[in-house]
């Protein structure tokens, strides 16, 4: 995240209300779960006036790509 966003990560969020998280947690109790994503402005995922800066979408995509590359080489 730091490499993609250019600043150290300082907070951690939780999406416990997302039903899929509960299914994963019940099925794999020892696993760490991360769901990352952003929505484009027309999705209005949480509120009618919610939108996401397109730069955030780009940076999150870079962060995921960097993570997957590092994870693949670590295995």
C-alpha cells in the first residue's frame, strides 16, 4: 500500500457486515481475510452522493498487483 499510495499505511478497516466475510471466517477460522475494492461514481454503493477519486482506483489496482507479485515470488 505504501508503495502504491506513496504514504505509510496507518489504519486498518473492517467489513464485518459483508456477509461473504462471515462465510470465509466460519469456513477458514485461522485465515486472514482481506477484501479490497473501490467503486466508480455511478455505483452509489453506500449512498446516493458517494463517489471515489479515480486515482484511488488506480493506486488500489497497483497495490493489489504489487501484493500478488510479492506473494507469488514468496511461494
